[in-house]
C-alpha cells in the first residue's frame, strides 16, 4: 500500500514545469519587433490602441494584421505510477528580429542581418549561414516574425549568454520534447520530429510561431493523434513603424492527452542495469501473468532519445544505423532467435495433450539419435537411460524430445505453439514487431521445395532449425503455461487520458484465448520447469531465488552466420510456483567464439534482477486484501494562453468507471521509414539440412511404462549443462 500512496503525489510535478510554460508564454509575447521607443507589452494585454496607430494600420502600406498559430503542448507519456517517460520543456533558439527600417534598401537590410548572424556565431559557437536573398525575402515578407536558427539554448546558458546579445539578436522560446530517462525504454517510447519547416514568403493565416512536431517512432508514433495538442490562434496588429498595437488571443492552445503505460520505471531501470552488467547485447522481458501487463521490456544496446531532438544530423543517424551492435534494433520484440531448449516446454505440453505421454511414460535416452546419416547428440554426449517428461525437462534431454516430437507430429506441436502465441505478433502497440516463424509444410514447400521431414521435426523439437521466436513471444508463452494454460492478453498501455485527466480509453485484464488444456498436463510441465531450477541435477540452478520458488527453462543455440560461431543463451520462466505472478525471458547474445550457456549466462540475470528487491516483489505477489483508493486533488488551473493542465490522475480501479468506453484494439504500425534499422541476420539452423527418411511414429516398445528398456533410434545439440 505504501507504493500506491506514494504514486499519486508524484503526479503533481507539473507545478514547476507549468511555471516554465507560463514564463515561455511571456517570452513569446516579447519576441516581436524591436523598437527603441516602445516598451514590450504584457503577454495577455494589448498595447493602448491609439487612434493614430489604428489610422496608420488602415492607411500605411507597412502596417500589418496577422493571425498566427501557437502549437499545442504535446501530451505526456508516463509509467504506470505517473513518472514521466516523455514530457516537454522550454528552450530557446538564436533568432534575428528585424526592425522596421525607413526607406531601407536591400544592401542595408542584408548588411544589418549579416552583422547579427556573425554575432550569433560568435556568442553561441555555431555555424549559421544565410544567403543574402533569404535575408532580404524574410525582411520583405516576414519581418514582424523572428527568423530562428535551430540551436538549443537551455535556461542555464540563456542566463549567461543573454547579456551578450545586441539589438535585433534575440532568443526565441519554443516547446521542445524531452525524454528524462534518456536511453531507458527508448525503443518503446520512440521520438518526435518536425512536421515541416517554417513557412517562407508572405505571411498566411495560421502560420505557426514555431514548428509543429509529430511522432516518428514507438508510442510517440502510434499515439500521435492522442498526444498532439490543439493549436491556438493569436491575432496581431502592427502599425507602419513596426510597433505592435493589438494582441488578441482568439483561441488558447490545448495540451494533448496523456498515455499511461504499464511500464514500471524502477523495474525498467533495473532491467537496463542487469543487462548492462551481464550482457554486451541481449534482451529482458517481464510480464504480469495475472493481468498480461508488461512491467519491463529492455533491449541492449539502446540509444538516447534526446539525440533526435530537435533533430538528428545525417552523420549521427548514419553512425547509429551502421553501428555493428545495432542500437536502434529492439531485440526484445524485433529479434527473431531460435528459442532453443526453452521450446521443449511447448513440445512436452503438446505431447501430453495429444496422448503421446503421461506422467508415467518413460523413454530410453541414448547419447544421440540417428536420423538417416545424421547423428543428433545430447548436450552431455552421454546416454542418460530411462526418464519421464519431468526429468527430461529438468535435464533438458535432447534424445527424449526428438523422439517424442516425432511421435507427436509437427502439426500438433505447431498447434500448441500457436495457442501459446508463437508464430504471430502479440497485438501490442509496437513499431516493427516481428512474428517469429513456425515452420510447416507450406513454408517448407515454398522455401525448401519439400514437405517437413522427421529431421525438421527433430530440429523443431529442440527449438532449432528454422524455428524462430522473439524474447517477447517466449515470455508470453511462459505466461500462458504459468497461467494454467490460459494465455493472457498482453498490455503495454493502461489508459489514455484527455488533457483534464479524464480517461478516454483503458485496458482490462482478460485472457487472449482459452486453450482448453488439461490442468494435469500443464501442472506436469510446471513441475518439470520447477525442477530445472530447484533440483540438484537441473540446468538452471543459478536462477534460484531465496524467497520464492522459480520455475524456468534454459536454452542455448547457435545464432547468426555459422562461420562466426556465435551462440545465444536463454532463460525463461515464472514464479511463484503455487500462484504465479511474473513470467520473464532473458536473452544473452554471445560474441563470436564466446562460450555461452543458458544456465551460465542468462539464468544469473534472474537472481540479479529479483533478489535485491525481495520486499517489493513479495508485496506485489501478495498485496493487501483491499487497497485504499487514493483520490487526487483537483487538477491545477489551466493558463488561458498555453493550455497546460496539472498532471493527470491515474486511476487503477477501472471497475469504478462504468461510463468509460472500452479500450480500442491497438493498431499495429509496420515499419515504414528509417527509424528502425534492418534487422540483424536471421538465425541459421544449428546443423546443416539433411535428407533423412520420413520416420513413422515411434515403434511399439520404444516407449515403456513404467519400466523396461529398448535400444531406440538415436538425435544433435548445443544445450550446455552448467
């Protein structure tokens, strides 16, 4: 309950930021024609309307009346407790503000402007170059408006540099998107870019006083419509001397809505830190099994979102795109890896559901299985005798699953895998999410000119071959097993609010699909996964926690070009055993030639993440019977000129909101432009493709119950026992 009580006060942080926006509005009012005779007018009050001035507007050719747009403040993106992931701040650009010159010719105007540009380059250390024609055309058509240069000046620098400015050289205030967490969750949040350069030539109705922005990636792109504010309109009148004689706000700008994600900022920080500590490259995903909410999803390496604001140079973007570590690549949901031995849990569940196995079935497990001329070895290189499905899972025995997979038949394994979310996108609002790959006869006929053979089924049964999955899919599948065979509908956004904090859409926890799996079968797989971590002979002992029972599965596979000898380590699982709360997947990408094992490289990330936050985890696993609903005070007042509201209240008790409309289904946006780099090379099969006979179901006597032994056919792998 302590966490719930501390969440809502954090939503009041808009106070100081709101002051900055009001301050910016004041500066916007002062960014006008510089005159030696007229004092700047207050922000919302027009100068005294003198009859001579009004007459001048009507009779003098240099007088102007214009209506300009004030871009609305972009809405915030928050974590589940109201902590900011994307917000706004006020910055300043150097700008020329022309005066109204009497009978000025082109040479004079150009020389006057060039003097200000040279001074700006000296003061700000920039390289601002403007052609003579551009200076003259701006003076002729737009001299009442500032001519800015895109160079960000923060408030600290502004205080130091402002005294050095000369007449006609000003600091032009604008709103700028700001990502306070830097690299954190960068692939999820995304970034914005300019919607278009400022107009040139004659001033038109509604021209903006600074550039509009739009979402270019991540949540910023997918929820651009909800986040975009409504621009305001301001009417200005200038007399022929360049003096402002009327200022009228015809419509105040309105802030955009707020997107409240399911991400927990503190857990996201831990995820990034754990990856940085344990892996040069990799991914980490954590799902709330009971609600389907993603509480953390990290990819390493990442990049600083603020690099894209207000723009990114071609040189810097090329460096990001061509970086061999691919920091723009979201490994958690764009990388398609062979799931390796983590897929054995799916094979076991399918075999149990289709009657190939039960609790008492024992299978002989030689050191390898012979398929045609090809030998598929156990990772230990040793025979392990008779074992049932529970022991086969915690020993990660390859011959067991190869024989069982062939007997179960590929179409049945694929059906179970689809029920657990493999082979398709999750439906989350993610840009560029990959669907993975479940091979079938259609795929094999199209790309390999043959139907699936038992060799293909054998590879798939140990999570290799052409089978591919994202870390997000593997974590989702484990959530389905943890949830008793009910795959939860995943959530990344809790609610979307309007500028006043009213909820306009929200997501409820619900099953994605009911798989009608027998509880006894799921329980048997859970038992095997529990012993992976907690049995002395299990392959995932390093994932154990001192305060709860972790269930999980290791996996190791070759990945990338075969000549690089690059290996991948997995650990996926859930806890607690008796009432699962969290499912997760950790991926470790090894360097070329590095010795990698799922038990040695990925499993330790589990303890590294969850062990230090024992109290927080146990509070979440066993919350109070009924939490107190914390009601926030009324939102802060909205300034008339900027439309900046107080922080929105996040409401968790959606049951108390019967009038709220159901959340619309998230629309998947495919990768359309250059924000996301080309994906890393697709995984290659661990072994070369072999032409093997199409083996029939295992012969009578190969599967004995509960005792007896046969010398069954003999199968490869790469699962290292650590």
